[in-house]
């Protein structure tokens, strides 16, 4: 049996280890667990704190059998598109039995109920959503009002709803399984109080590192030793953690270069937001000032950071989001030596469904790939080169050189 975990592992912590262990109980010791993982840019509209090959190796050392990349164009997008792209990848694998995800509620039946309504909206639902948006509510809050949540679903519940919605709409066969999260929620910026355990959110770990509130050694207790080893080694070699502020000059330069008309082509830009971003760019001295100047009742901080990150990933509304999502290739970033039969299974699925298959490095000159795959991978290569500008190495061409990670 095979389970897939849609993830970012940014970084891999004890809570992730718990979910992997629960997935292992589902599939048994002879089963396989595949991660569909964001690359160098993640769903909050930010760079990952360490590069994807570090996070791949950590995942493999902590119980994952294979890691398939979720392209950055879709990884750094809203919950709906993030989920649709991940499920699109999973649906190409005819041997997957379960989609496993962490959830604040752990109530998969409630998640399925809401997902069914979202996948098959009534006229009342559409009217309530329109009214909520017209009142100035941000899209997540408007959606929650339209769905009539009996309880307040938090971020991982909402992602779970989007996974199940995407499964329903696409006719996917994998069974969703919600694992109740332990410890602090993903919203928390704070580490647990002393004596409150060794499970915290990835966000709390990242925030602590960025604020330099804790030494790296003090964060060790929140991560499996294998993941901490990879994480700390990457920070030592590459510097970091990588933050959106590291791309401040690049983002300002791109906004000035393309202007409001160019900004209109980005995803997540609606109702004149392009003019607001451009105006704030002219006035702001720092990226943080630009972001805060755009945040308001209608636009969340994450909405703004996703739009700005699209300047790096090359995401384009018309090309990538307006006509449905289809990831034209499957790319395996890493695999356990004991699970190499998955390479053949994934390759077979790609051949049967007419998708490109890549194991490890991107082929030179994108040889042998379809036009659609080559275009999407070109954007990935550029985004990775820009990502490494924020590291000590500042290496170019990593996508063509980094081979398949084998543990």
C-alpha cells in the first residue's frame, strides 16, 4: 500500500515525524510513503528556509520513501491552487491508496462534508460568497462565511478541505486521512513554554531563527535528530535561514521594471491591487514597508507575499491558473535506496498518461521534454538561481547539476 503526504517540511520537525509514523501504520512496514513537497518557494508566499535538496534528504532520513517536487509556480500559491496541483500529481500515480495530512481538528468527516459543498456549490453559497467579498472580507474569511463552518477551521483544516475538494472534482481515487496535529498550531509564532513538550510548528521554528531568539542548538529538541543534522549542516554551508527580505532589491527592481500593467498579469492581483503595490513600491524604503502598506481588510499579508513571490517564480495568472491546473511532468527529487522500485512505478505511470518523467537533475537543454514541461521547468531553474542569490554559495545552474538524492 502507498500513502502520499502533501508537505513542505520547512523544516521537518517532530510533528511531521508523528504524521509520517501514523502514515506508516496505514501502509505497514512493507508499504511506501511518498511526499509531494514544495521546492524552494512555499505556500505562504516565501522562500523555504533551506533549499529543497536539504529538505528532501531530511525527509528520506525520517521515514519518507520518495520525494516528488511540487513546482514553485503552484507551491507558492493559495490553498486551492496548491491543493489542486498536488492532487493533480497524485492522480497521475495509479498506485496511491491514501492522501494523509495533518489537521487541527482531525475530523475527516467534517472536512469531507465541507469539501462536498465547496465542490458542488449551491446558488445560496455563491450569493453568500459574493456578498461577503463585496463587504470587504478577505477571500479566506468570505469562503468560511459562505460555507457556514460550524467550527472555525484553522490553516491545515482549510488545506485539508482543499485537498478533498480537489479529489472530488478530479475524480481522484485516493482516500483522504486526517491526522490530528499535536502541539502548537501552524499559526503560532512562539515556541512552547519551558516544560510544554517538544512539538511545535514549523512557523515557530522559522520565526525563532529569524528573530535570533533561540540558538540553533536550542531548537534541536523540536526536530528528529536526522532532520536537525541536515538542517544545521545546510545553514552552516549556505547561510540562512533564507527569508523574503533577502530578495528585497530584486522585488523592488522587478516592480519598477514591469509597472502596474505587468503586475496585473500576476496571480492574486485583483481590483486595482497592482496600482497599490506599485504606489507602495515608490514610497517604501524597505520590503516590509511595502507589504504592510498593501495589507488591509481585503488583502491579507499572505496574499501580498504570494503576489511578490510570483515575481521570482514566474507565475502568470493566464498561463498557469485560468484554465485549470495540469502539471505536465513528475520529478522525483530523492528516494530511499530500499524503495527504488518506486522509480519504475512512477516512470510507468508517466508513460501511460503521457507525462514527462524526471529523476533528479533537469536534462541539459531540457532535452526530451515536451514544450509544456520545458516552459515550466525553465521557470523553476530561474527561481532556483534567484533563490541561491540569498545564500553563501550563490551558485547558478543547480537544477542541472543536483542529481537524485539517495539515502
